C-alpha cells in the first residue's frame, strides 16, 4: 500500500508541477487499411453521439423541470471543453512516450503529427486515433456531471472540465493505455473500465461530497422531467457503446465482432436483472430500471469486452444489474450522500465489479494474451484489484485538487440558495427546457 500511495503522489506531482517529458519516438509505420479506417470513422461518430445526445437525454430526463436544460447543457458543453483540452495537450499527456507516470509534452496542439501518419500498432491514421480517444475523454468528464447537477455553477464546470481532463483523465489513460506502469503490470482494460467508469464515478462522488447536498435532498420534490427521454437516452448510449467497445479493437476484425456481441448480451441481461430485483423488492418493475440496468451492464462489460465470451458476458451483465441497483438505490439512501443521478453507483461501483470480473472471466480462446481466474490464472484478479485501488485513490485525490483550483478561479463552485430554489434554467441561463403555454 505504501508503494501504491508513493506512485499516486509522484504521478500527481508530475502532472501538476513537472516538466519532465521525453521526445516521442515512432517505429516503422504500417500500411493504412481502408476497411479498418472506415470502421473507425463510424465508431468515432457513434461514440461522439453518446455524450451530447445519449447521456444528455439520459441525465436530462432524470432531472427536474427547472434544471433540465442546465443538466443537458453540462453534458453538451463537456464534449466541447474536453475536445479542446484533448487536442491542445491531453492527447500528448496520455499517449506521448514520456515516462511511467505521464506522457510527453511534445505533442502540444498535435503539431508533431503529420496528416499521413499511421497510429502505432494499427492500420488507421493517427489523427483518427486522436479523435476516437478524444470522444472517450469527453464522455468521462460528462459522466462526472451527473453527480452534481442542480447545484453547481456552469462557469465552475467549464473550468473544472478542462482541468480534470488534463490532470485526472490523461494521466490515468497513460498508465493503462499509453505505456504507463499499469499497462506494464498486465492490467486488462479493453475499453475503459478503470480509465473511464471507475475514474468518473469516484470523481463524481468526491465532487458531490465537496459540494454538499441539494437543499431539496430527501424532501421528495418534483418528479423527474421525463422518463421517456431517459429511456431514449439509454438507447442512444447503448447504440453508441457498440462503437465505444467494438471500436476499441481499432480495426474491423474478429475482436471487434466479439466485443460488439458481448456488449449487447451484457446490456440485455443487465436490464433484466435490475427489473427482476425491482419486482422482488417493490412488486413493480420499472422502465427506468430496465434503462438503468442496461447501462449498468454496458459499464460492467466495458473492460472485459475484448477478453470474454458470451458466458462471461452473461455473468458480468447479470451481476452488473444487481450492483447497479444496490449501489444507486440502496447504498445512497443508507449513507445519505447526494449523488444526484447515480454516477457513482452505476459507473463507479459497477466499473469496479467489471474490472475485477475481467480478471475472473478473461478467456484465452478469445484473446490468447489474457487468461483469468477461471482459466488457471488467479493472479490476474490481484492485478486488477491493484489497478482499481490505484485509480480510485488517484482520482479521489486529484479530483479534490482540481475542485479547489477551479473554485479559486471561478469564485466558488456552488450557486446561491435563491438560484437553486428558482432553478438553474431560468435563474442562471435565462432559458427554459420546455416553453409550454396553456390557454
């Protein structure tokens, strides 16, 4: 544990204060493949759809009528901010050669990438790889917003999003996918269980605790604006997730096909397992439960989708629905923390399960370089657990730092009580989500 905390402290110091970086070296470029490139163009567009459309509708439908537009706007603007932060320096910090903790600073504004460069180890243009990974950064920070909507300043969120992508998201991406110490340890994360879901879920919980509860928390209050919008949003997320997971194969190949298949299976069984628990507990299965369970299944399968078969996906998705239900419904009410839209329950806790489950169900028949507990490699579970602990600790510490920096820049993170009571749509933006006039 001392070694883990030492690595976390070193990494945070590198990101905030260090100029230690090294020039990026490139090996012989492979040939561009038109089929792989076409698939990755489509996959990138699919993942883009997840944030300003899918997640925006999913979150917006769950918010109250007086804050719905603000909630949608936080997801929408997250995509804008993250896209800019990523191409300015985030990509270089994540995928520049650098060292075990952080990438190089040589790729500022992508100036070192030529239009005809091929991404290392792939047959697609480097610039396409850049924008594909940028959509991941965008949805990660947008997920965080779900924990704090209805009480946070929009100006604070703009600054926080930019800094969080650079200080929290990019280093963790480097550790896992960019040649950092977690990737060298053998940790398995095919499409973002640790990088995105655990990271974003923990960050959301930290922000919720730092901001404090909404004034209306626990008082009932208004009903969610529209569960219909939420269900439609979950369907768009599900669709985009095919690009998210299958696109992480970085080519049109059998690994992508398997990833798409098991993603669909896990989402389906996740939705069913959630409503089975609801039926037993409340006697009424809900469509919100189906949608939330499907998203839970998608989160759980994300790190495993390139390593498991259908049987593994069924087990992962089934338990993901259960973890999502108890994490977002029961645990939140037991501990009384105000994670507004359950980002920690559905993304953080289910992401932890998905990462550990990858170490259990990784099947060498799917990927010969990955074997889990059920296939004779019990040590993989330990590797996954270490990665979970490292990411949870770093995300919590670094998110807190970013929170305080952003608060200083914007004069505080939280709106005043009168604005919160009126609703952020009108009081903060001077707009309404729905202008409905009755005669």
